[in-house]
C-alpha cells in the first residue's frame, strides 16, 4: 500500500515537473506578438482594404487590451502594391528580421499565394481576408493559413445563382486577367451552367485597367442578358460607370461578382441601384454590427467593407487562440483556432476547416434605390442569408492535400 | 604611396571583396543577395550602354525570361540549381542573339524602341504562356542542393553562392572591357564610322557585346529567381528596363563599379522607403533628376573625375 502511494506521489511529482518545464518552454518565442498587415495602400484595391484594414487591425489590438499572455502586441503594415514578388520579399523580411508572427489581410490572390509559400517555409500564420481565389484553400493550401472572409466560390454561389433564378440565363464575362479573375469567372460559369444558364463568351482585361470600352462593346455585341464582372475594386467601378455611359445597361444587366460597400459608395446609388451582390459582412444587420461599424467609422472615414471587418475578426480570434494555447507557436495556435467557434460581430458559429477555410454565413443583398436609402451608407437590402455550408465549396470536392478523404 | 589611377580598379576590387565577404554578418543576407543580383544586372547593362553606347530599353526581357526559365527548370524538371541558372543564361543569350541581330541595324532612339518592342513581346508571352503562371508567376521555386552537396536553403550558403556568381559575372565584364575586344567596343562608341573605316566589322562587335550583356543579365535574373524562389512579371516589365537604366546612370555609366554602386543605392532606397508607398517613385525620380542636373557622370564617375583632375587643380 505504502509502496503504491509512494509510486503515485513520485508519478505526480514527475508529471508536475514535466508540466513546469513544458510551461517554461512554451510562452512567446520572442517576448512580443507582432502582427503584420500586408495590403494595397495606394492601388486599385486601397479603398476596400488598405488603410482601413490597418485601422481594423489596430482596433482588434486595442479591443484585446494591447497585450496577450502579458506581452505587448505590435502592429506593422506595408504596401505590397498588389505584386507577388514585393509581397513575398517583404513577408520573408518580416519573418526573418522583424519577428512578425502573423500576416493579415493580403488582397490580390497572386500576392496572397506568394506570401503563403513563404509562410509555409517559415512556419508562420497567414490570415487571408481580402484575397479571394479558391486556390488558397485547394491546390495551394497550407497548414498555417486561414481564409477568413469570402472566396470566389461563395460569391459565385450567392450572386450567380440568384441572378439566374431572376431570369438572367445568358452570360458574358469581363474578367480581370489573373488568378482571382480566372477563379471567379470559372466558379461563376459553373454555377450559371448548373442552374440552367448559358455562358455566351468572355473577354480577359488586364489588371489594373481604366478603359473598359472595347471589352464592354464585345459584351454588348454578344447579346447576353447578363454581363458578369469578374473583377474588383477600381476595375469594377470603372467598368460599371463606363457601361452606363455607353447606354449598355438599358438592354443588358450588369452583375458585379465582387463588390464592396466602398465601391457602391464611389458609384452612387443612382448608378448602382438594383444590383445583386454577395457579401460576408454588412454593417447595418444587427446591433452588434452597427456598434462595431460605428466605432470603425469614427477612426476611418468610411464604413467597413467585409475585408476590413474580416481583418478585425480574424485577429481577435488569433489573439484568443494565442491566449488559449499559451504560446505563439504556429501549430499550437492553429489547433486552438480550429478548436474554438467564431462568434463575434462578423460571424456566428463560424468554424475553420482542415483546408483553412473559415466557414460562416454569407449574405445576398440588393442595392437600394436612392429613394429607399435613409442616409449615407444605407445601401443594401439583405435578400437572403446563405448558410455557410451552402456558400462554401464542400470538403469532399476540395483538392487540398491536407484534407483526409 | 604613389597614387595611380591604374591600380584604382584593383584596390576597389580588393575593398569590395572584403566588404562582400563580411557583409552578411552585419546586414540582412536576403537584402544583400538582391543587391548583388541587381548589381550584376546593372553591370551587364553598363557593358552595352557605357562601353558600346547602345541604350537598350528592353533588358528586362533577358533578366525576366532567364528567371522564368530557371524557375521552371528547377521547380518542374528538378534541375540542379546551377544547371537551372545555366539553362536560363542560354535562353537569354539566344534571345539576345535574335533581338540584338535585328536591333543593332538601327541606332539611337530607334534601337531603344526596337528593344522595348521585343521586351513587350516577352512580357506578353510571360503573361500568356502556360508554364509562367500568368499574373501569379512561378512560386515556391526550391533552392535545392548545389551539386547535390551544399544545401542552398541555408541563407548563408545561398549568399556565398550568389556572391560567387556575381564575382564570376563581374570578372567576365572586367575582362571584356579590358581586352582588345573591349577597346574596339570603345572605339565604336566614340566614332562608329571611323572604327568601320579601320576595318572592323562593327555590327559583329555590337552583336557580340549585346549577346554577352543579355547572357549576364540572364545570369542575374536566374539567380534572383532562386534567391526569392519566385519568378514574376515584375522582372519582365518595362519598369525593370527603366530601373536598370536608372541604376547605371546614378552610379556612373562607363565605369566599372558605378552600376554596382547605383544598384546598391536604388535597391536600398526601394527597401527603406517602401513605407512611403507610392512616394518611393517620386523620391527616386527627384534623386534621378538632381543627379542628372548636378553630377552627370554619376556617383563613381564624378569621384573618378575629381581624382583624375586633382593633380592639375593643385599644381599652383
């Protein structure tokens, strides 16, 4: 009996010792949690992420109390100019010399993919909010990435399906000629055809572009009912404005496949009214979104886009995961992130899958008529909430190597 | 000590070697590798502009295409890194042969426009061909094992690999300039009809210089693709062709060390001013304008001139 007790005591002591040594090995690797926001600060996408994303990241840090595990959270940001090489070089430098633990936002799919590649080598975390290509969670998926806000599949499912159901069954695409545009065009075309629609043609426009006249005229000549705009940011704004100037919108309808609320603000309701679009976040949905968006607007002149809201949400979740894991070690933090449901102003019961996809509800909205709008930024009528599992590509279709089938 | 201009390059080379060998222990090695790649690129460009007097506006085509080829060889076909770079160099010199053969028939602005035109063709191909990955570029290029022995994923060994490549390229340029062949090139630069009247087939000399320059640009481009493990459209864009002109002029066209110093300056500015976003181009533009207005020979050119005229200025 005594022998047994002695053994138990010895065992407990050993376990305690291991726990203590384990705890000292854990903790923060370099005494600081450093967040890097890599975004487009000056180019075609700067309005929909850019400085607003940096503001959102700073809000997340402030709301978390500026500290995690008793250590300071620092923020750095850089303009990657939507170029893959600049993004990859800067990410490498951040990881090597500036002790950055996590990179957030990452608009422009090609740049996001390049940064993921570096993050994978250095075993660091990326939280992609504004980057959109489905490649991020399929062929190019990595274990330390979360794709937070939306992807081209979700946009296609939302907008494509709704437009076809409303009688828009013949399509012509104007596509931004890079990973994101191709992905958005491909995903939407598949949805259109699956719902009985037909794709009459497509044209690829360089990115970024300001003169869409020749592409619009091709779209007009195609006779399609719907002109699908597989582009984003300033490109979308330019193509919509020019389509109106050409009088194309009298006979044909534009379907903006990726439209942010700042785009609507630039276009004006007069031009944008009636358009259907899919979004991951709208400020005027409930008290929680309104309260957060009001705080955001006090710091930044605009209402938040879904990309900016996603940066905030993803970082809050990351900090919580660091706290839960008790370390900033990437694998432990990722495990903690995946183990906790996401419940904040951005998502309800969101969860992170093995391929890095954060699954949450999306919203199909229609832009209000000027007469319906009660004031600035009152732009959308929410037509339908698309449940997360419908909005995102199911795991059994995934080509991600991390998904066990 | 007798100061003599003749041993200037030798002294400079020794100094440069010491600095380069010690540098990675003090500065961020990846940054230094970038500087070395661009320094080699600018030196290769300078061979054409500074020593033959041909202003090419399409050197990004050689730099970028070699990057793509090297990246493709190493990533898709599992080539040894050095073999990958060599294939890249071969392709860029072939490209140089074709483009140069057509371009050297004209001079001045027409020469520049022809090279620019071809560079745009290469840019278009890089965007459209399947293997280049369009806007995404070729990403995640493995650095691999050099001769199956040296692990290049280690930053330090990669640095010394890049340094060795740079020194080889630099030495080749130095030898080219200081050979009878180089003397003929300079003669063509000064007075082409006269060189021809002396019996030199100037077109052949110009073409050879063009091909050497293209090959060395390719060497720089292929190496850069391995350093950053990425080949992208930035390297074939006409901005890159402009950037190398800027580096060469800032540092001192027609001097041996000038382009390398210019590359160091431009890359450093690009790096440390990146926080200013779009202001970088404005700042660099302002520097360029003031350089052209105030010291037209470039940094190294101006220093050499001071040294050269020092005895005459201090005679009295």
